[in-house]
C-alpha cells in the first residue's frame, strides 16, 4: 500500500441540510447531498418515484412537436417511413418503441419499414449505403433512434433527394447539430427539457407519448413500453436519478407482468422467474436483473451476429417464435462470454 496516498473526501452535507432533514442519518444525508439531491422534491422523487408526477411533458423536448407533425403528415399522405435503430440494446429497444407506436397510430407494413445496421459492416450512425437504399425504395422519411447526431453527411445526402430525416437521439452534440428536418435530443442547445440524462429509447418513448396524445390513444397505453425503456436505461448505464429512476421502477413492474412474448422468452432462457404483486406494487426483478442477465444477452445479438435477431425477439407475436429467437440470442451471448474469457487470458491483470 502506498503510504503517501492522499484520500479525497467528497463534499459533506452542511449543518443546515442536517437541520432541514433530521429524519435521515448523517451518512444518508451525505449520500443525498453528494448526488445533488438537496430539496424535498428531489429526495421524495428519489425514495418514492411516482409515474403520475415525476415525468416531464414530452413536447418540452426541442423539435418534438415538429417531429410529431411531420410523422402525422406522412401518415395523412400515405408516405413511406423507415425506422433506423442503433444495433445495441438501447437502439433496438428504442426502435421497437417507435415502430410499435407508428403502427398504433395507423402505419401499416406497406408504408413502414425497419432497418438495423450491421455493426461490423456499417458501424455506428446513419450509414450512407442505407440512405442510398432508402432513396431507391422511395422512402419519404427516416427516423433514426439512438444515433444520427453526428451523421451530417448521410443526412445531407437524404435532404438532397427530398428524403426528410428525424433524429431521435441522446448523444452529445459535437460542433454543430445535424441538418435534420427535426432533431430531438435533450443535449442540444436551447433544449428546455428539465432532465438531460435520458437514454435513446427513453427519448423515443417521449416522442411516442406525444404521438399517442395527438392520436387520442387511450391514456396509459404508453406504459407498456416501460419494460423496454427500463432495459435500455440500465444497459446504457444511465444514472438512476430523476426521471430515469421512475421509468426504471415502473418498467420493472411492466417486465414482471411478462406481457411481451420476447422478453418473457428471454427471461426463461436466462433462468428468471418474474413475480409481481399488484397490491403492494413490488417485484423480484431488479436493475441488476437487466444489467447482468437480460441486457448482455440482448446486446450480444448486435455484437456477435446482427441486431435484427434482437429486434425480431422484441417484436415476436407468438411465444413459440420468441423462444426460438431467445435461444439463438442466448447462444450468441455464450459465444461473447467465450471470446471475453479468451481475451482476458491473453491480457492478464498484473497486481
């Protein structure tokens, strides 16, 4: 042990904070203070997340209204729309949310497409080759999920061919925003959304909520997307504070009810038996369940093979079909684990 090592102690909660919240121990008060939880509202939201009060209005997101209006214009004109999702868990979950929401407001398989890029061949972001394909197939609108913020050149190519692009993303803006028709990203300049740490799927969820509101779809129906939002939030390692904490809490409740055949099948191959108590609103599922059991399997599809399998799993209508995809994904995850062990053997950690 290095005797010269100097420990850096995080800022301790001031005495006034202790007087304001005497019901907590000094340790708890310090932890709250260090996490930026300094008001009664923030502390209540942390300990008792409430779906009805904690979430912010979707249209506070810059360009969200513009995106919703353009989507409904496409629906009215019977234009062709394609959802382009990233290949990781966040992108696949977000693409599923958006694709399902578009179907719910009236798009059909005749004018709604899905595209998941190949991680090895196309890499991250909107790929120019895919844009060329969309031009040939006469699409009118591309909606990117969990990517697109840095895809300036492909979006410019689409614009030149009268192909509009809506970017729904959460990655940091580098230099300048993309030249998209609508850019929905809480990290962009002049965005007024109060909570900035949403994952890509959560931003897609917000747009889906706005679509449902405009379409006058039954209030509460959007909650059945929360299992996907929770999965994406955890696997993308977003902080479990603020709105994320609420989304994950209720997402675990939705997941525990196992309404989605794909996630029910994935839980079976993972050895998870979900329990949900309706009266007490409790479940045996935890963020750990998503981060270390379900999430790695879902991510393995895009890393070892192709994200199309993960998308097919999440969108399977029949359990038997879903179980087939879940077993395939589980096998890909075993391959990933084998590769990880092999690499760790080549590069051991020296103490």
